[in-house]
C-alpha cells in the first residue's frame, strides 16, 4: 500500500500549480482532457454529491479522461486519489437548498490510491481510447479491506489523476520526482454523502445514468425531468449497448406465459427498488465484489443484468409513448 500522505507531500511540481520544473521528457508533454466535461459542470453547478457506503459505491459521473502526448514506447502507470478540499465538515440546508459549513472536519481517512487495472501499459495503449476509472468504489468503512477509497461523509473532496513513468533503471528512486505529472479538474469536486441531500442532484443522476433507463420511463409522467447534456455520448454513455439488448429480451418474452413476464413498472414497490438501482452505477455487483481482495485490478467489463424490474421493453414503451 502506497503512503499517499508521504508520496503526495513531495510533489515538487504539477501542471496545475503554474510553477516551472524539470520533468522527464516522457511526462513533460503529457496532456489530459476530462471526458463528459459539460456533464460534470452541470453537477458542479448544483453541488456534486457522491454516495459512500460500507460495501462501496461506484461514482457517477464516472471519472474518464482522454490522454495525449505520451511516448508510445514508454510504460506508464495511472493512479487516482482523493484529497480533502478543506478541513471543514458540511451540512445541507434544505430551507435554502445549499451546503453550509457545519464545523471542523473529521480526522482524515487513511490515504489510498486506486491503480487503473490496465497499469502498467505503453503510451500507445493509453492514448488510443478513453481511460475510465469505472471500477473504483467509494466507502466510509475505515476498516475496509477491499481496496475501496475511504472517505468521510459530509466532507468535500477533489479527485487527482497521477501519470507515472515506469523507470526501470537501477537509480530510478533518485529521479522519482521527475517521472510523474498530476492533473486535477475543479469541476469534479464533490461532497461525500450516505444519502442524496439535494433532490435536483437525484433527478440529474436519474436523467443521465444509463442504468436508470427503466426508472426514467416508469416515472416520466410524475417527475419533472432534468435535462442531461453530455459530450461524446456514444463513447462515454453506451446507450446502444442497453438498447441492443432490449430487442432480444422482447422476443424472448413473447414466447413466455403472461404470468412469467415482467412485473408492472408502475408498482410503487418496484419503483422504490428501481430508484435505488438507478442511483447506483452497477450497485448490484457490490455483493459479488465483497471479499475480493484484488477485484479492482481486473479489466473493466461492461454488461447488462436482465431482471424482473429492468424497465419497460420496446413493446411496453410503444404503449406508454
């Protein structure tokens, strides 16, 4: 386990702080662009909230970046960590719909870093596609042994991306300060919460999260919809993957007895379950990940999980408009 407090305290320079420094040429030219920046800004304007649970919860929006300027033949490691924005604890004032300082912050949770599962990899691999940290999970369990990022609820955090050059020379430690760059994006700041405080954040996550498709269709008549604006939607939010699975599912359901078909999506009990599912980016995997010491080193996998309440089929949508 890397001691983040000692490692990050020695950051002599960063692309963010404006200082000049001597960096290895393999990292000096590295540039990082935040994917779905407009979506992050939408959340930031409302005050982004991220759920933390004991079992661990995925982030939405997912931290995704596009990297350029890497040496194609050099190897790099990508790390993500979270640092407190300040030493304060916050509370949400419902009468004013805003966050307020509630006092001095709690003792900082143990520092951890999340290795991207493809690390280490050559620069040619990193730059050819979007880099996504979709396997990362946030927890408030101080005794977590699953490798999740430990955060304090009601505290504000800033994600940071570290690009580290793999130096295999015998004296690499001597030049360690030259072999990395750190990138952060102010619009990705968020407050860790155990339950969403701002209802507008809840609506926006339901509107933009691809896993919330079923809840959007079921609740569109009763809830004012929040508009979601994304960049590179086909790349970052794989709507086509989920739409493509619906046709096969509908064909299968046509040959099933009526009592075996999916339940009524307007059932209040199902809507409650769907809401919780919609706000979790793959929360159904939490139980499977529990107890896995190294699950966050495996390659990201994108899949759908059919179930009794996975939202309306194409035939259902034609009836509801």
